[in-house]
């Protein structure tokens, strides 16, 4: 083993996601379990550059497993994208005696860690934390399962109104590049149509589907639209389009926005975070570096950072078919 | 007593609200209790004109006390605003033998009922169902308490993200004419500032409040804005304004929209709906007409429709002061 | 004014209740608003005797408005019931320069404060915090509204099972001396029968009610039983009794227990706590002492401690009638 | 293909679980999609024997995807365990022209289906619906994910009280034969110790763990106990044992009971149910019979009934280790 690790830093980076706190807790306690010191790094790479560290022991992380957000806070750092910024960060880590870190975040955060590792031969390990589930090398990212539940609960509420008033709702959910959230909440909330970044089903199909839905006796309809929907129209444009072409529908729009990112993590996300934290720390301790921890077929797994950031997370096309059948 | 009532109709009208189903259930079961026949009228006054009635007994309403929306559906009816439309509605009611009705809705619905009562001397009673709590003659409308809980839960989620990223959020909540929701969720969710239709606190005060908040060490802020905020700017304009004047803040916007109207009613709304249904039916049975049932000081009360629709529901100004103190 | 107050202590005492943290926050921030120092007293009177105090400023209470339990912790203190114990507590307060305190708790806690006030002429003020709503001088205690929602949500879940299996459930809810919770959740969850400490409706009536319910076509039934039910039988004894006398029912029992006391407070409880904290501190500042803050007809009010602890909180008998009608 | 299937029956059997309604909906709509008639069979095998069938079309199952329990109701049938009973059931199915059925339930229900298939060469397919996740051939049964979330939310509430009062709680959760729920909620809710049917960790270890926990500065503790815990003591006996041996702890007990089975299904369970319904019907249509649909590595899979009922569902022992590390 090249590095004998005695102090591990942990940071959260990029957009926050439910389960990040549970992962921080797990990293800190796994360090305590192995008699390794652990330092929290505040505000992502920004705080690394500023040397904004705090020592954490097992008790520092009590009562956070069920809290949304991240107690270490998060930020995007422009400075860390520069060689100079990273050098300052390295100096800060060395000064504090930190000799490895675990970064909880998305692919941007992993790219940063990978570059940092290459430049300074510094041991790093990643834990995927983002509600979008858009990372290669893990079937689930932290926060994804929670976000699915948050969104279906909100759509259930909107459906109360939709069906009371015989209305059509376009509901925009997160997912700029991948349709995981849209596809699953669409099936889970019984949406009539699901628009995702991966497929351009076309506006004609949408109209036809709505007409068929109306004809079959449905009095209200929900269409779930991922932010990055391939058709390329915003929910507001879709509303206008449908109202022009199907005057029988009263159309409403809802953009769910940031609430999708918050909330107490689901049991699945808490357990996943706990497992990933253990795996990340113990992988560093046996000399591994430059990997992202993932879950595959309910087992912990490691994926090299370069594959994780280059790879593509694929949606399950079976679900599109299930959705079609469900809206018969 | 002028009318001996044997068949009572019940309808929901205007925007739906949690607790409407519990109120329908209560009307139906109170009729059953007094051996009166009860008819559900679908789609508000629209369905009254169409004669879209269904007989309901005690078992027809099982399993709905905890459901959002309205099983009778709701609609706004242009036709009912015409003398001709109301004549058709009257003929339909007579044909079906319905000799009184209870309308669950807001002030527009009550105005309709009042006019109808005047024209045909037809016994009517109202139950206030709207999340806005903007009706005179009752301290609480059905759905208001539920909406408060729905909104604070959503803001709690957004705060997870806000505080993880040191951001400022403008959150638009319902309330075109009154600030009840904004004021209560603002205090309940710990908002730094609350903008309501009743008061123009001014943009300067907003900036100053945010600056003081920042200076006092707060890293994130939530500003709750009622739809009908007196300043007259949308949350998007407010975002632009603050970003221009306080570059230290990263501002985000969230428009909560329709989800505020759905969801399973709170215990308070279920109990209130049950009490109001009993009161409405039993008031009709003792010959009362043209009143809205309300709650005042935890007791059932009747307010004549003309007062209910003309009066103003006042916000509790004490809460504005409490909010100021809480954001010290 | 006899006392010029410069330092106020705040403690939580007795069983915890949702909203206690929001009340602590309000007391602390109202002190900050008036430039008064505020000290948190840990573990109720126990910590007062131990001098377990910590200075709190506006930032100390951030992020707690939506948390259940109490960050100051709570305990019951035998020692404070002795003259000697109270003398030690007094000495500790004097030593720390604390010249008034606000106690958040139930009637036992208020009795302690009242005696302490008499012995040492020490300014004290109370905030009613208990889910039972059993305190005279306020229509709502902190935590009560939240507990109602918690319980109806649980009963909704149990009803899913009850109606899938045609079963009868006896569900025990809190309420040793008063039936507020049982009565309201009973109506709110659509229970067939409600057993409370205030009325001995008799076992015969229970059987008859269940028989009528069965005959009317209901396939499942929920009976809500307050801990201190007047009939004097536990839910387990009731189960046995009904199974012996009505073999057609498969009976199950659920004792809800401590979960009723936890959870994030409802919007109502958060707002109430905020208002009560302001009122408690500002009452002390104008020289009032020995009162409990309460809410009556949506306005803040003060009740002398001796009345608060001697008086009786009455249930609304109208609700029993509403329940009877709803189970027609 | 021996059977050309034109009418498919669907029933729910055994204990109800969240997601059963979503599965019924999926079976019904998949039939509609393939122009097959579908019949709902009420009250499990009991209703099959009674010929309690109802034809269902796509619209019959609207609005149920998010409802707990089962609209078809469930029951355990003694009669179906006899050859005579099954003969009557077969005659009823034939009379109604039903030529295959899908049973949603646990291993007892599958055993019944398997025997029925052998006796009458009748096409049957199973969907695993039980919160216990104790069925071989699928990593997840319907309702399991929902139950995990329900339980961690309740434990979160109990922890509010536990930590406010420095108490130890023993919480009994479902799991007579397997520890899936206990293990996952134990990790997810941050329990100090987890007692499961698979391992007898011994009472000494429990005491030691609690002592270590106390020594490490923890002021409250949660111990999660599966119903079928190997130590063989009830939560009440455990309480007595600990109170005798560790007088420093005030111990409380909570038996969660039936509420674990109800509630609106999680997004995961709704999607899983939708997929399983499609797979079950389409498997019947291509001539398969006597299988249980399952999910493995996020793909639909079939397991012969005899393996499903004989096999054992194994817990993930990695989680026990994760739990140990988390309670350092």
C-alpha cells in the first residue's frame, strides 16, 4: 500500500440530495470504527481551498441520518477547476494532515476528484449523491429513491384537483439528461403520457394519446415531462400547443422545482448511504483510490472515476412499454 | 316552517379543497340519520342544469373522509349566471323532487346560491370550502388547515436545499386577495420575510431585511410571497430585483401552484367538515335558508349569505409582528 | 415593576410534545429582540437544580422550528418537589444571574413553577406543551394538533388492512384523563365508536353499535379507545369481550403509544408556539408573573397558574353527537 | 399451447400489502390491452369458492394505484385447503368461463395455487405481495419497500421522545421468520441494536452494546426487534431484563403492529406492481403456468411455485456489519 491513511476528509459537492447526511455519518463512523481521524470539509471544493475543515467524531453526526440537505453544505467551485486552485486545496489538505478524501456528489464532483488525484497522487473515493440517478456504475444514486417518493406524493395531490375538475396537467420534473425520474414517477403516479430526454415521441403521438384517453372515458390526465424532454418544448409551450389543438381540455402546468431535492431520505437511501460510506472508507484503507462506490444487484461495487464520468446511465425501456399498457 | 324538506341535494362548486369529501359524507349521513333522501349533484351548478344527480345513502360515502378533491367533481358554470340557466336548474331540481340543497364552495358559489334562493324561494345552505380562508363569517374554511401543513412541509424541503447552498428562495403560495396562507406558513416555516396582499411593506424594507439577515449570520433565506402580494411584483421580478441589488445572494424561485389544493385533509379539516355537514342539514330541517355555516370560537355558527359574500376576512396582524420578532 | 428582568431562563418539563422546540426558539428570539439575555436550562427542573444552563442567542435556535422533541431535553424531577431541591435551584438561578424563567410543559410543571414563585417571589411564566390538551385556560396546548394528525394518519393505514380483511380494530390512543384526542381522531378517522374517560357509554352500547354497524353493511370497524376510558377495560379486554359476544368479528388491537408524541409539528403548532413564546417573554417584561399563556378564540391570553392547574379542560360534547350521526 | 386464454381472474390472498391495488390495476389493464376479459375474484380463495366474481375493465381500476389495502379484499380460506373446496372453486371458475388466474399473495397463497394447478391443470400465475419480503425468487415483494418507509418514519418520531428523555426503546416490527424489515429499518433509523430471527446474538451482547453506547456519550437508544427474534423474548421481557440489569436506563416498549401493513405504496412498489402485473398476464398468454413473477437485478423473472414456496429468502449479512460500524 502506497499510502497509510490516518486522516480522511469528507465533503459534499454539487447539488444536494437526500441521503448525503446519512453518507457523511457513515464515513465519519467508519473512520471512528477503524480508529482513523475524520475531518468534515465545508462547502465542497470551495471549502477545501479555504481550509474550512472541522474534526468530526462519532457523536458529531448524531441525529442527522434522517435529515435532508447536507450539514457540510455544498457549493460549486470555479477556482477548483484551475490548477492554481487545486494546488491551494492540496496545500490545505497537507497542512491539516488529511491524506485522503471521500467526495459525495455527481459527475462534475468526480471529475474534479479524478484530476486532483492525477495531479497529486492523492487518494480519493466517490459516493454518488444526486437525485437524477444519471451516473454510470451504480443502479441507484443517493437521493433518487427519495425524490421518486416526493414526486409521486405531489402528483397524487395534483391529481385530486385534476380529477375534481376534469383537467389536464403538464408536470415538469427534474432530469435534464436522463428520464429516470420522469419514467418512474410517470408509471408510479399513473400518468397518461411521459416525455423524456431519451425519446422524441413527437407531439402528434401526445395529441393522439390524449384523444384516446378522453375517448376511453378518462376525465382527467397527467402528463409528466422531464426538464430535458427531447421534444424540446417547455411545459408552458406544451400547454399552449394542446389548448390550441384540443379545446376540450382545460390545461394547467406545474413546475415542481427544488422541492424534489429536499426532505427526509427514504429507508432505502439511508441504508444505501450507510453501506456506501463503509465501502468508501474501507476501500481507501486497503489502498484503493480513484473509484466511485456504487450498488449493483444489491451489492457494493467500485467503478473507476473515468468510466463513471464518461459512461451513460440508461433508462429501463421496459417501463415505457409498461406505461403504454397501463394507459390503455 | 314553509318547506317540509324530504330530499336534499349536495354539490361542490368552484376550486376544490381538502375536506370537501368529508363534508359530502357528513351531509349524506346526516340526511340518512334524519331519514331524509340525499342526492349528489355532479360538477357543481353545471351538473344541476344538466340534471346530473345520483341518490346517495350512508354507504355511498364510505372510505372518502380522508380523500382530497371531491367525488362529486366541481366546475365553474357560466350558464348558471344567467336567469335562463338557473330556471333550467330549478326545473331539474323540481323534476327530481329535490327541495333544498347544500353547496360546498367559495363566495362565488354562495352568490349563485343566494340569487337562486331569491328567485325561486328555494332553501339553500352553504359550507365554506376553499384553502384561501378568505370568507367572512368563519375563522376557518375547509381545506385551509390542510393547505398550511402541505405548504410548510414543502418549504421545509426547499429549506434543506437553501441552507445547503446558502441560497435565497422566493416561494409563491396561494392567496390572491388575502394573506392568510402566506402569513401563517411564513411564521410556521421560519421565513425571513412575508409579502402579502394586505400590506405594501416596500422593496426597500425587503432588501434591508435581507441585509440584516445576512449580517446576523444567516446563510440562507426564505421569502414567502402571496400570489396577490401588494408590492405587485411576481416572484420572478423579485428575484431579478434582489439579484441586481444584492449580488451576494444566489436567488431561486419556486411557484407551489396546484399541489396546495390537494392531499388528504388534516384531522382538523375532517372534524370541521363533519360538524359543518351536520349543521347545514339540520339548519335546513328547522327551516333556515340562505346561510353559510361557519365556525367561530370553536362553535358552529350561521352567517347570512349576503354578509358572507360582502364581508372581508381579516388577517391577524399580530402574526406580522411575531414574524418580525422571529427573524431578529 | 418589582423586577427589572435582564436574563430569562427557558426550560421544557414533563412529557415532550411537538412544538416545544418552536416555543424555545420563540422565547430565545423574543429575548434577543428585546436585548435580554436568554439561558437554556437543560432537563427541566432537574437541570435547574444542577445549574445545567447554556446561554442562547438568536442563532442557537436556527433549524429547530420543525423538529419534534426538545433540544433542551426534559425530565421529571423528584428533588424539585422538596423545599431543599427548590432552594438549590433558586441558588443556581441567582448564581447565573437569571431573574425569570419560562417553563414549557404540563400542569405538573406549572405547579412546580407556582410553588417556586411563592417561595422565592421569582418571576415565572408558563407555556402549555402537551399533546393531551388537558389544560384549563387554553383551547389548544402545543403538540395537540400535531398529535391529532399523526394519529389519524396511522388509523388511515390500519383501516386499509381492516377493510381488506373485514376486521374490527380497537385502537388505544393517549388521553388518561381527557378524551380530546380520542374524540377528534375518532370523528376524523371515521371510527364506529369512541370510548373516552368522560363518559361510560357501557359495553352494551358498544355491542349494539357494532351489531348495527354490521347490519348496515359495514364490513370493517374501528373503535378508538382513550387510555383512560371510563369503561375501565383495556383494549385487550375489550377484544376478548367482543370476540366472546360477537363471534362474527375477527378482532385486532393496536396500542399506538409513544409515536403519538413525536414528529414535526403542524403549521398550527409552529405558529402557536411562536405566538406563545412572544407573549410569555413580553408578559414577564411588563412585570407579569405566575401566569400560563394560552390561546382563546385565536387570541393570546393569560391564566393564573392556580386556575390553570385546578381547572378542567372540557371536551366538546357536540362531537359525540356528530360521531353518532356519522356512524349511522 | 394447451390453453387459449380468454378470461383471466385476479385475486388477493393472505395478509394485505401496499401495492396490491397497483398490481390488480396492472393485471386488469394488461388484460384490456390484449383484449382479454378480466374478472376480479373477491376475498381470495374464499370468494373463488363462493363464485364472488365481477368483470373489470380498464376504468374499474382507476384511482387505486396509490391506495393501500386491496379493493378485492383478502381472506384466508380453510375450505380451499380441502379437495372438496377446490373442486367447488374449479366449478365456479368454469361456470364463469375463467380459464386462468393470477393470485397476489404470499407463499401460503402460492401453495394453494400450485395444488390447484396440479389437480385441474388450470393455468395460474403468482405475484408476491407481502411486506415481509420472505419469498424466494424475488429480491423484493410488493409492500416491502413501503413498509420500510412507514417504519423508519415511526421510529423517527419515537426517537424525538427517546432523545428528549434519555430513554431506551425496544420497538417490535414485523418479521416472524425473516429479519429483512428489522435489519433495514434498524440501519435506516440508526438503531443501536437489531434483533432478528436469523441470529441469536445473545442477551449478553445486547447489554454490552447498550453499556458501550451509554459510555460513548449516547443519551438514548433504540433497539429494533423482529417479531420472531431468535433470542425468543418478547419486547416486554427484554424491557424487564434490561431494567433489572441496567438500572440507569428508563426503558419503554412499542409494538408497531398492523399500521406497518397499510398506507399509500411507495413509488418503487407502484412501479414494481405495474411491471409484475404485465409480466404475469403476458406469461399466461404465452402458455406459462405455475410460476411466481419476481424481480431480480431490476429485471422481471419467473420462479416455479414449488421453488418459491420451498426456497428461503436470505437477509444481507453485510447489513449486520454495517449496523455494527454505525453504532461505534
